[in-house]
């Protein structure tokens, strides 16, 4: 225990210093006192010339012990019964108040944290709900689009098909017209140039054969 | 001019009880003043019972906590019941010393009989405490633990004497410090006066030297006033610890 040792050293040092100082100053004091006694204007030299050091005059011991006992016992009584309990009470009260405030602050903090967690939780719930809603709506729109697309596609295909059919029919019609006109022309040409009277069916067959040839 | 005149006991009111002269003196007056000041500081200081203390309340609380910590650190936790005793000792000695620093007052702690009575009170208190707590086992205190038995004839007398010397060293330390300090202040003040009256104008200049020393000494004396009160009460704490724990 270095602290305790240091304290003991301090005590010893101060004691030694005090004692040596006391010896020195008492010597000096006695010299001065003697000087004062011999001085013609010594105001109170004779008063305690006989006693020397007032501390060593036993005549004053009873009164000092008596009043010391009286005052010290009074002080002890006043302190231990009145003053100190009051100080202790105030200090305790403060300590209590501080710890109460601290615990209150801690519980408030806990409460705030719980509320915060709740807010976080509801926020997360709302967010996931919104997300689900968005996903649902997106899926709905998607499905809708798909259906319309399919419908449009089917309509288009139908239109295409009917247009193709009417085109094919027109083509066939045109080809047939061309054939009959070509056969007539061929018969006419053959009759005028060669004087041949070609049978209509024959001419038609010949034109058809040519058309077939070109087509393929 | 007599530096010892300040220690003179002067009766204010002559009282004789059972043949003993117990007059109310200047010493007794300042004991009453010290007690009144201590009590006033604690009672008026704490009367506000403020949560955030003011100046006077802070002072009272600082004294309380200073001594409480001293008792706890030096005498242990078992010493709590003796806290008021140590507090009373500390405050009484401190205020005796500090009131004595005011010019024209009387320093009752500069009288050996006062410090010895206080020290003897402490001595009797700790001895009775040790006897009540440990019974006859208390006397094992005088034989240090682990010392060879062969050394007992030497060690035991040494320990007994050092134990019996406690009140002597305790009282002389305080008395000597207070008396020496106050005497020195008076001696140096006396030098200044003597130089002025003896050397005239030159003495007036030369007299400034002891005056300057006196100013430094006054500051030093305030330190001593506090330190000696601290030493006295800390030794009381250590003695209480010895009485409670017997090493």
C-alpha cells in the first residue's frame, strides 16, 4: 500500500518539521521575550515573565480541558444527531433522484426503441403489401395484354387469310378470263393466218397447256 | 513585541467549580466560536437541501464527502459508525486552526493540553473499541505476525511503547506546528517593527523583507492549518483501522 506509506511519511515529516520549527521559534521567542522584558516600554512583559511558555502553565489546564470537553461533546452531539444525518439525507436524496432519473431515461429509451421497431415493422409490412399489389397489377396488365395480343393476332390472321383467299379467287378468275380470251385469239389467229378452223376445245386445251407450262 | 503573548490564556468570566478554575477564557470563547461556525456551516449550508448545491451547501458537502472518503479509504467500511467522531475531530481541529489565522483571535490548538486531551480521547476511544471488538485477543496486537518468537522480549516492549506514544506524537505534532507557525509570524512581524523603530527610513525599507517573508508564511500557515487537521484525522482513521482489524 504505497498510498498508506506515503501518508505515514507525510505524517512523520510534518511532525519532525513542526517539532524542529517549534524548538527554533520557542528559542527565538524566548530571546525576544527577554529583550522585550528589558526594554523600558515593555507593555506586558511582566505579565507572564514568571510562566515562560503560556502552554506550560498548569494553572490554565483545568479550564482548557473543561471547555474543550464541553465544546467537543456538544459538537459531537450536534453533528452526529442533527447536522450529519441531514447532509447524508440530502446526498442520498440526490443520489436516489439521479438513479431514478437514469432508470426513467432508460425505460423511456426502451419504449422509444419499441415504438421505433413497431414503426419499422409496419413500414416493412406496408412496403411488402405495396410490392404485392404492384406485382398483382403488373400480372393483371400483362395477362390483359397477352389476351388482347392473341385476339389481335387471331383477327389479323383471319383477315390475312380471307384477303389471301379473295386474291387467289381473283387470280383464278383472271387466269380463266385470260385463257378463254387467249383461246379465242388463238383460234382467230389460226383461222386468218393458216385458214385452219380450230376447234374451240382444242384451242382451249392448247392455251391451258401453255399456261400450265408457264405457271410451273 | 513578545511573540508568545498571543498564547496567553485570559479569563473573560471567572468560574470556579469544585475548587478548579474553569473560567470562560479567550481559548474557551474561540472553541465555542469554532463549534458555532461548524454547526452553522452545516445547518445553514444544507438548509436549502438543493438538488444542485449553492456555494455554502457545496462547501458543507465537500467537507462531508472529504471526511467520508477518508474514513472509508483509511479505516475501512466497518468504520462507518465512527464517521461522526472523525468528522467532529477534523472539523474541530480545522476550524480551530483556521479561526486562529484571523488576526487578534486565539488559536486553541496551539496549546499542548488541548491537543493532548483530543489525542488522549482518540487513544482511549480506539483502545476501548479494540478491547470491545476483540477482547483479550487485542493484546496480540503487540506481537507482529510472522516475527520469530525469540524476538518477542524485544518486540513486545517496542510495540507497547510505540502504542503508548501515539497520543504523545499525535498531540505534539499538532501543538508544535500551530505554535511554531504562529510564533514565527509574530517574530517576523516583530522584526519589521524593530527595524522601523530602530533604523528609521532605512529600517522602513529593510523592514519590507521580513514583511514579505511574513506574507509567504501566512500562506504556508493556511496550508499547515489544513494539513495538520488532515493528519490528525487521518491518523485517527488509521488507529480505528488497527483497532478493528488488529493488523
